[in-house]
C-alpha cells in the first residue's frame, strides 16, 4: 500500500494547467461537469431541463443551418411568464437576416410584427409630396407626385412608380365611378409672353356619366385638364387628381444585412434597441429650396444694371413681328404647398403695346418702379398657368395651391398667397415660395427693332466691377436685433431671425409666430416660440439609425425603426450635428438616464430623460440635461468598440486602450462637467462584450492559441485601476473560439462558450470580505454545440444544437429544480444531473410485446444516451412504481 503523502480537504481549487509541484491542494488537471460550492464542496453540475425545440409559428422545427451563426439575445420582463430568447439570423447571399423570438419559459414561438411608423398604402387616398407608406412586404415608399392613389399597390425598387395605370380607350364602355388616367402635356408657346418648357403630368379622371368611349377625343382632357363634365365619346368625366407617383426608399429588413458580430442588442424595460455596425448613419437632406411661407418679400438690387436697362437681361431680343417676347434668361421656380416645384424658364421681362399691322411697340427703357411692377406682374401671370396651378379666382385655382397677389412696398415686391374663396371671411392663407433667377447679365445688347424707343446702337447693361452671374432678386428675411424688438402681431407660422450681438453668431436663434386665431388672413395677435433655422437639416434618417424591438403584449413584439426627435431649435452652430452622423454606431448603452452611442472615437449621450433626442432643446442657453458628445483624446488611433456602465463611471473600450467617462459634478453627467480619461492599455477582444461582476468587471484578450480573462477594479480618478489575469493558472486551456461571455453576480460565476463547441468554460469565486476563499475553473459539456447562454438570477438558460435541431434548456444553479423528480428523505428536490430531461408527455403500452413506449420530445441524437427515470413510492416500506 502506497504511503499517503498529502491530504486534500476539498477539490474547490478547480482546473490548473501548472505542473503538479506548483498546484495548490484542491486543484486538478481537468474538471468536467463539476460544480464547486464553498458550502457543500464539489458536486456534479445541475442537469438542464428540456424546455422546447425551437419552431416557427407554424410549428415546424428549425433544422439544418437555418439558425447557424445567429446573434442571440435574452429579454427579461421581470415577470414569471415573460422571459424571452431571440436571435437575428445572418445575411446569406442576397437574403437579409430576420429576427425571431421565443418564450424562454414555454418555448412558444412569439409573433414579431415587422413594421414602421408609416401607415400602410391605401387606395383612393390623398397623398402629398414627402408622405411615406409601407407596402410590398416591408418596403417603404415616398410620394414624389401628389394626388389620389389608384388601385395598383406600389411594388419594386423603382424611382418613379405610379399606382394607377388604366388609361382611356375609344373601344371601351364606361360606368359611373370608373377611374382612368391621362398623360397630358403643357406647352406654353401659344401664350402672349414666352416662357416655360413642356411638362408632362399624369392626371386621374372619374366618370360622372356612363357611356361609350367610341369617337372620344383625348385633346378634350388636354384643353381642360382640371375641368368637369369633360366629353369622351358620350361619357363624361371630372378631374379627380394627379396620379400619385412613388419612389422606393428602403426595406425594413435591410437593417439585417450583417453577421452575428455586427449586431448589438440593448434591452431597457419593454424595448430592445438593435444596432448594426455596418450601417452608416445619415441625416436628412439639407433643404435645397426655400421654406414655404404665406408672405414672401422680394428685394431687387439694381446696382449692377445701367439706369433703365432692367429689361435687357438677354440673351435673346424682343421680336415684334411675331408679337411675342423672345426667349430670355429669367427663371421662376414655384414651390407649392404639396411639396412639388414647377419651373418657368426662358422668360424675358418686357412690356409691349400694339402697333400698326402685326408690329408692336416694345417699351425698352423702364424706371425701377415700372420694372418692379413688370416683374411682379410676370410672376403672377406665370403662376396662373395651368401647369403651375396658382389662380386668381375659384375658376383657375386648379390645385388648391392658392391665389397669388402682389404689392409694391418701399421698392420691394410683397407676394401673398390665399385660398380662392370669394368671401374674405372664409379665405385662408396658403403656403408657397418663389425663387427668381435672372441668369447671366449681358455686358451690352443691341436693340434690333425699329419701333423701339431705344436707339439701335449697342446698349451698356452690366456696370463695370460687377460679375455677370450676380443675382438681382433675393428674398428678404425678417430679422430682429433682440426678442424685445419682435412685432406684437404677425402671420401664423411666420419665421424671424433674432441676431442679438452683431459680432457673434453663437447668440443667434430663430422664432416662429403662433396666432391666437390661426384662421386670420391679416397680421394679428399671438406669441413667438423658438424654432429651428429653416435652412438646416431637421433630423436623422430613421432607417440608418438603430431600430427597436418592442414587447407590445405577451409573446408579441413589433420590430421597427425608432422615431428620433428632430432638431427643433437653433442651427448648425448653436445646435450642432451629433458626431455619429456619417459614421457607424458600434454600441448602444443606457447610463445616467441617457441613451448612448459609440461611434469612432466619440461617445454620445442623449438628452437626460429623452433617450431618442440627440439635439439641444433650445439655442439660447445650455443646460445640464443637454446631449453630451465627447472624443476620447489619445495619441493612439482609437475606435471605441465596447462600453460598460458601472457605479464608478462609464468604462469605454477600444481594441488597444481603455477609458473612463465621469463627471466632476458628484457623478451627475452634464456637457460642461463630463470628461474622458485613459486608464489602461490592454489589447481587447472587441467581438466579445465585457461583463460587470459586481465590484469589478471582466474582459477577454486573445493571442494565438489562448484566451485570457482579465479582472479590473477602478480605484478612483487619481489612482490607476487594479487588474489581474484570473486565467493564468489554466494557460491555453480556454480556446480562442470563445464568442459568448456572461456573468452572474449573485452566483459569483463567469461562463464562456463558443457556437462551435459543446463546452462551457466557467470560473467561480467566493470572497469572505477580506480575501478570496475560492477561485475555481471548471468545464461543462452540454448535449450539443452551445449557441447561447444566459444567467438570470440562478437560472442558467442554454440554447444548444443537437440532432439537427435547436433546443432551449434550463438549469438551476441552486441544484433545486421545480420538478419533483428525485426527492430525499427530508423532502428536498434533487437535480437528476442529466440533460434535456422532461416528464413524458405520452406513454403507450404495447400489449403484444408487454412493454411501454415513451417518446422523446426532440429529435434523437445518436451521440447521446437516452435515460428513463421511473417515479415510485416507498411509503409502504417497499418500492412500488407509480
């Protein structure tokens, strides 16, 4: 008998890959499926109870490679019935991934409604430019030509998609209520004054008198495009609207175009925020046209023009023989209240009187006052053409854009737009905007008309020292030196610019007037509210930003883009663009009542209490609640990849350096008191998230052939953090394929797994308040490859793949299962230490062979050994099967 050389009181030391002479008592070379506990010692690990095979809503089990490489996540709603496990499948080829969720308690497949904040497209509905709808399996379309929708659902990814395609036919008989489309062309060459190019429009007409189209003349629609009772054969038609045209914007599933390492999921209450780090965030387009208003004042700068040569804008010359003004260089852009724009170009500003025969006297020289009247009259004239759509009465206000009128006020042209009602009491103001461009100014121009009041010699037009491209007409913007100088009365929604100090741009802001009675046509009483500069982009493009998965009811979720708050005040200087714009967001987190993003070397936090607002609420002052946007200053290239909110501050991780963000103001974050500071220089595995372990945190580093687990404690702003490699004793035991890392503070347990392996590598510790009593590494082997693990209190959830299927299973770390499978003499429930156990749902007795058959609730895996446990009763002194 060999001599006893060492007594080992317990085996709580776990795995050590050191040589035997360096192992401390209680350490072992390998420990598989053990569970060290400082109270009861080393025991077998608890068995995992089978919850369910993962199936779709139709009850078909996922198999093959359908869930391989998925990004898994866990949601706890803090109820006994609402704990969920979900995944985002990777993009395969040209097919985007999808999001799936199951109830972790029952295994039931949950309903995930994929939608947006936009309504579904509907037939016979009025749409304006910019309206967005949902159609064609998650595709979003934006209206580019307004009108009434037809009967053809928008589909595809085109840039101009009509939702009505039925046209007129002389071979068809029509019924009342039929709707048809007609393409018509406007050609303004037959008007008295030249200007405007051909424009094509689709219009919809509704049958008001049944009849045959035989002998119908399509020109009737061209001659009366917005009329009523239009004849086509012996049927009659009323104009209904333009044909709505759409452009494809995006598909909501486009956000799932990555692999598992591209997604980050943050759950806050009922909302899980999903981030894809392959998507570049963008802002809405900066306005390229003036904002709409109900009154616009045009200023004319006559300094570049020789006296009375206002009409000579060239390059053409008036043609008296034809009786028309030749094509000139003026252009009018009419911006209408439905978002559309019509351009009238090639205009020459002249005034003509009839002469003898076919000739005309053309007045060339005009005073400034006369020319302003000519210019304003021409604007009104062009606005009333049918392709432009503004009118002067109910008969020619074709589209409800309103009627334009002008007044010359102190050398300016004041334009107002109102509805066409005859009664002033029912008339309403309409929104519009006009851009006037004069083209290049000629240096000289020769009059070629013998009836001209000018001489035929070359006339000087452009004054010396001025550029030919100078624009003579601009829009007057109302400015006020201070808020006190704002008028007491104004139009509803009228915008003014407060300049304050002339030498500073930082104290400027914009205000908008709100009438007490919004229906008033004239300037009346009301109040001013702060608004955003209408010349800057208003918000963020929703489909490039993180999306949300909202738990709307038990086992029901809605996946959609997040509606982020738009910029409501200031400009690019006083309310700057968040630094994540035009960058990729790596991580999302929640800290100090703020939603945060990591993008590049910046950490960005939202308004306090407003998680989806990344803009200031006012441009007039800065508050402690305003967004925080900081760059991590360092001499090394820095790209932040992970974040861990802790009580000591926000720990930020890049691949080669770690930082902490904290506040000088007793931990309360504000834009003025918050800063970042480098704290360490470890090389981090950025694909695996760090974990919070109570008083310290843990993260992984990987080198060829080895994964290391580090523990770090932050010791205040003035002291460097304390770090420790807790995996030193196991050396290369932990493989580099680790892709999941979880922690249970309650059980003092760390667990690491890989989707390509059945093994879970775990570390458990216990500290008596002064020193560690137990630090133990061990390994668990599960029935299949470990796709996902999560610890919720003492419940250890695992998703494994075996037998070609995926299953959810659950182990309780207290070794006390809910099911009374094995009960000792004290009445304690004992874990059976077997995996995928479940009470048989059906047992069939085979009388011919005198045996009972019970069926596995999952697909059999020939690599696993099935075990049957039969419950019994010993209360009578002998064992009896129940």
